[in-house]
C-alpha cells in the first residue's frame, strides 16, 4: 500500500510517500472423533448413545512492514502471532418409543469446552472453560384421516468461525476496516415448535408455529473511528427473537416428478443494547424455497432448487432481499454401484449479500458476493452392500 499526502486543497504537500506492506500467514487444523451406538429394545423402542470430540487449532502470523530509507521495518505495534486452541468433549443420548398413537423422544447432550486464545508476541492469554447442557424433547400424536400433531423443544449452539475470531485488521479500503474478536462466546438458540401434518396419497402439508430465542448472538457491528474511517467488528449481541409460521408441502404429480416447497413468515426482534441502547431493530420478513426433481430415465435425475429471502432487520439496519438458483444432474453408473453428480451453484450469480447499515452518525450501503457461480463434479462408489 502506498499512501500519498495532500493539503486541504488536494495538492501534494511535499511529504514523502508512505509505503507499507503486510503478510498474513494463517491456517486451521481440525480433528473430529466420533463413536455412535444404537440398541433396539423393541420394534418401536430404541436407545442411541454417542461421543464426539472436536479439536481445533488456529494459527495466524500477521506482519506489517513500512519502508524507511529503502529498508523494510516491522511495525511491532500492529504485528503479532495469534493462536486459538479449542477442545470440545461431548456425550449424548436419545431415547425413542411409540405407544399406540403417541410417539415420543427424549435427548440430551453434555459438552465440556476448553478454549485458549494467545497473542504470542505480547504474551496476552485468555483461557475459558465451560460446561453446557443441550436437552431436546418431542411428542408426536397420530390423529384420524392421516393427520398428526407434534410439539418439540431443543437447544442448539453456534460457534464462532475463524474470521469471527481473528483479532487482526483487514483493510477493504482506506476508510473501511474489519476486525474479529478472539473473546467471542458461542451463540445459543432455544427453539419451541407446535406443528400439524396432513398426509395424502401423493403428498403432504406441514404447518407449524415456532418461537426461537437466541442469546450471545454472533454478529458484526459498525462503528466510526478516526473521523471518516469505519470499523466492522465481531461482537456478541444480547439477543434475537423469531416468532412465526412455517409451511412445507410435498407433491408427486407423476411417478417421475417430485415437488416440494416451503415458506416461513416470521417477526424478528434484534437487541444489541448491551453495546448501545440504540442498537435495537425489528421487522416482519419471510423466506421461500422450491425444489423440483425429475427422473429423466431410470438412471438419470435432474434437480433444481430456488431460494428467496426477503429483507431482514439487523441491529444496525437491514439485510436486503436475496435470491438464487441451483441446478444438479446425477446418473447411476458402474453397474449401479456408482453415482456421478454434476452441480451448478448460483446459476445466475445472483446470491449477492446486500445491506444497509444506519446509526446516529453512519449510513452505509454495501454489496458482497461471497463466491461466483461454482461447478462441482463428484463420483460416489459403493463397496458391497
């Protein structure tokens, strides 16, 4: 990066150009170990037990240098080594049974998490250890005329990604910076749902009402720093609540044609008052998904999926609408032991994340395309049965 200096009239002021360069050597290793055991007590009764360990190690060596008298010198005040070590040990179990028209399931997962973040050169450590309990329960009752009612509760966790955690600055341009947060906590979601399902010979219709309460919400907050420069940083927000209706339909008009569609209408309430009392926002929104699958021949299948998301409120503004189409074709090969699949993700390059951020002193509109249209060719082969 070369910085040039100008006076208030936008004329060069004669100061020597500032030259800087940076290198960001980053990497992540992850190991997952898992053991599952199933014990069928009877035709309707079953116990499932398991263990899963997740071990994640992230390293990032960030160096910023500045040219002085034709020599590059390291800026020690912004250069550092970042280490993130995360070890998670989890055990879980599920009990399933059905008596008459009533089916039920109880589950639980216990996790112990050990996290250590280290800024090596400045010797700043932040160890964290915590124990989490994730219960789940559901009841399903079969009614007459192919109807069923279901009620459920579950608790889930979302952990921060590498980009959320990295503490080093990323400069999109001279006025817009991004920085992660190594002190982020996991995000938790408690979900409650009551649903009804109706079955027909060629399809089904499911409708449900739900409530989801998220705490320690992992999100990005924009703030003003140093005049007209902005900083986008990862933070834990106080909460987000979603309450709404979910409809899902399946239909098979022909033996070779399957259709499914779903739409969700819900109300979002964002609360980031733990950071700023003004960071509270809400709105009505909806999403939709349509999937169609065709069997062209006995060995070939074609599928397309269309996704749409209406504008959604966030703590400091709104995420604008988003729509994209995926296509796929597969064929059974190698004496029915193999399956060749070709997929096109985001056919029209329309999965553009657009948003508006508004605070007391900032208004910004942004567009971001995570990746261009992608093509994927895969072959699966089955050995024995």
